[in-house]
């Protein structure tokens, strides 16, 4: 790659920026242990503004952000997690069950920010472009926005944890969202207790990373 000087006018980036971006990708972690102190004023808005730069099918921007501040819906989501987590534990046996029981799989009780991210199926924005044969690209677009948010947060020293062990219907009911919204992600956001460039599940011995060549083929 040829080194270039970053310039807002031509959209090129220098080698140092590329290296920094790769480093950011390495340090992006799924955080489960948070400090309880609140985010700095305006920081969440700043992260969300970056997430809004995400691409979407047909420029539909189907993501809907719901910040959950009230105690009652937070408690309902936590209860859903605890029930679903117990059911998931039931599906394991022996050493794998003991390993699962030892994992910390959410930061729901400590993270200062809870953010539910939904996909809105209805609406004319995008005019259906790119969705006729693959309607799921709406939800893919929301997942891309979540990934962008994650990197934007990490670059600012903020941790994000994706809580997938919940019943989407429980979350939708607790938050009272429109019927045509589907849950894509429930995120815990806050300052991490500690930073690490090794995934927590890898550190815990649950699953190591595999060689990227096993996921690549040429046809």
C-alpha cells in the first residue's frame, strides 16, 4: 500500500491511520464488566452520531435506538436474561456446563447505559431497493450500524457488550415499541473495568480463535 497523507478533500488515508484502524479492530472487545460511573456528558450522542454514518440497504436506515433509563424495563430485561441464561445452561452437560456457569455473560446490573437496537420493517425510506430477494438485508444493515457504534465507542474509551441471551418479545414488550420493530441487539455501554485485546471467551477457555484460512475459499 502506498503511504498517503490523510485529506478530507480526497478521502485518502495514510499508513499510520490504517495501522491505527487495525489496532482498534484488535482492541474492540465484547465487554461484560463495567464501572458504574456515568458516561461523560454528550459522549453517547457522539457515539450514536458516528453509528448513523453506517451504510444500509437502499439507504433505508432501518435502525432505531432506544435508550433504557427507567428501572422497571431494565428489571424486565434482566429477568428475561436470567431466565434465558438458565435455560441455556440446561442445554450443556459436564465440563461444558460448568464452564458455561462460570462465564459472565452480561453487564446488565452495572453498565450505566442500556441501549436496545431495533429494525423497523415498515416505512418508505429506501423504496424497497435491494430488499426484494433478500429482505433480511434490513436487519443486516442494523447489525452493521451496531458494529460501527462498537468501534466508535471503543475509539473513545467506551466499552460495549451485546446481550443476546434474552427473549426479543420480552424486550419489545418491556419497552413498548411498535409492533413492526424487531430486536437486533441489546447493548450494555459504559467504561470497562479493564481493557484487554484478547476476547473474554478465549481467555476463559470457552473457544479459541481459529485460523482465518478455514473460513476462506476460492471458487
